[in-house]
């Protein structure tokens, strides 16, 4: 009888654990998208001349856990000169941000958020940890790390097309864009953003930091870039 009782107890415990697993709903959203939506809005509010992430209410976003919210508020209150920003993990406000998925499972994820647009590459990165809560991703931890970022060998976007400045509205004429073909349909236009990490490869194979003032339109290129909400963060341009 004792053996039967133990078996029943173990069965019931296993059954209860199964119910607990079922209660954790798997988010349908992409963790990277959720992270960058929050970080990009934080950047927008930080750069605003009329509000900030605290006045706008972004600090109360349901995307933040109570622990992360308290951490940000505490660091903001006690911030001294030379301290890293609690969200961006940068000494100064970046021009824009990029994100890389480090790890992702059904209910856990980690995203690296990188500063873009600095003349000198920043050694700091923010690592956001996300957990599934009630079927949605919630940022449960933000860590600031310092060190060299491993070379990025994979790109969000890789296409062959033509560099052009002469583009129609609503695009900004005078800025560089890639005009390319997608699924047999020509005329797709992508705004390009260059920084100190953008590498250009000339026809003779020489590699150097891109100098967009030397570009000639139209030039056929292979573009490798990371996608932003407003265009593409250029990582590598190979002239063909």
C-alpha cells in the first residue's frame, strides 16, 4: 500500500507540474521586436525637447518588470557624472540603436542592444533579459557590459541594388538609398545610415571605412546591413 501511495503522490506531482507548464503562454511576438520597440521609444523620449521617458509615462510600460522599473528609477535618481545610462548603458545618448538576438527559447530570451552612430565605436552594450508573462514578453533584467563585441558575420538584410540619392517623396532626396528588386518587383527603396563601423569594399577589393561623399550614383553594390525602423544601418557595402 505504501508503494501505491508513493506512486500516486508522484503521479499527482507530475500532473501538477504539467499544469504549471501549460499556464506559461508562449508569446506570439518576436522578443527582438519587443525589445527594440521599447528601447527605440526610450531613445526618442530621451532626445525629445518637450518630454522624457519619465514624464511621458514610458517608465510605467507593461514591458518592464517591477524590478527593472525600480532599478532604472534608482539609477536615475542617484546618477552622477561618468555613470552609464541605466537603459542604453552609454555615457552619452546614442544617435540610434541596433539589436542582436543572443538567445531565445519559448519563454526566455536575451537581446543585445548596441549604440549606433558614434564616430568611435562604443565598448558598452546593454543586455536585456526577457521572460514570458501572461503570453507577452516582459523585460526582467537590463545589464551593462563592457568589452569588444564579436564581429558580426550575419546581417538582417543582404541585397544587391543601386546606390541613389535621387529618390522620390516620401524619401529624403540628397541622402543615400539602396534601390533594389524584391520578389521580382523592382523599385524598392531603403534609406541608408552610415557610421564609423560601415565598411566599403572597392572594385579592386580594398576595404576602408565608407566615405559616402565619394559615392557616385547610380553604383551597383551588394549591401549587408542591420535593419532599423527608419532604414538600414550599413555594415558592409561591396561595389560591383
